[in-house]
C-alpha cells in the first residue's frame, strides 16, 4: 500500500519526524495554507485537480501526478489550521459572547460558526471531490495552538484563542463524521490540560532571524506518524 501525506505547512513536522518501521510514506507539502479558505479543486477524468499553481506544481514534483487519484492512500494535513481564525486582529476588540470580558464587543455563536465554516470551505470542497472520485483518504489535524503564538503575543486573550480553536475543532469533527472521513486528532500526550500544545513539542526553527511560534516539532511529527502507521495498518487488517 502506497501512502502519501500532504497538506499545508503543518505537514512539515511529519516530514521532519520519524515514521515507525514498516511505514513507507511519501511526505510533502502543497504550499501556503492561505489558499485553503476558498475552493481550490475541481474534478476531472484523471481525479481531483488542484487549481492553485503552487499546489499543482508541488503535487507533480513529488508524485508525478497531475491530479490526486487512487495511486495512493492519502493523508491530508489540512484540517484545524485554526490559527487563521484565532490570531486575527478581530479578537483584540471582539470576543465570543460566551466568554466576553470587559468592554470587548460580543460575537454571537452563530456568527462565530459562520466565520469558521467560511474558513473551512476550501478543504471541505477538496474532501467532497475526493469522495466523488473514490479516492481513499483520511484527514490529519493540525496541532493545537501554542501559548506563545503571535495572537496571544499581540494581546488576544488565551481564553479566546482556546475557545475559537475548540469550537472550530468541534465543527470539523462533526462535518467529517457525517461523511465518515477518518481524522487523526492531536495525540493526547502532546496537549496540556487547557488545550495548548505542550512546550516540548514546539518547533524552534528560525527563518530569516524570526523564530517559529506556530508549528510543531519533529518530535510531534514522530508521534503523529505512529498514528498514521496505526491507521494504515488497520486498513490492511480489514482488507
């Protein structure tokens, strides 16, 4: 069974990590997650075509394919990239109504859900196309937020970050379950009691003098790769 793992920048912790013996997986990134907010795929007779040039070029470079097809069992690290939501400057003046404090303006639960579902639109469309094309795939969650993320550093309350992230995760879980799409959640051993990524799993990569305050480490990737191996082996056992 050939396995390919791809997605946004969170997939790089998996690439830097170590897979357990017996797991033969091709791991590569598609590109910047900013393109995930809007539909970026369409169906063709060859499979699911990626309309973002950066994504299409990355797919062809890594696999030789021009469309996602049944050549692999695919794992997409493309859900719960919730930093796009919780680090937005909106939360410096507004807060979810359920936890609003002080003079912050309340955002209703309905509006928050609308914001989250809009952010998820592109990946939802990708998954719907994969289902239509008969591609065997599963989702891999992005890691939970870090306590040192840039949203908190610029003044957004940690409680807001946690609330937005948790709500988005619940919405994704429901949507995936309704379609019977498997999802690998962040390993419990990597998450603290309040839902943040434990410091021991923070990436410390520095690019252009700027430290990474967003991604997980190779150690985190190793733990997730063990989850991938368990999921793939369970498919073999069933078959």
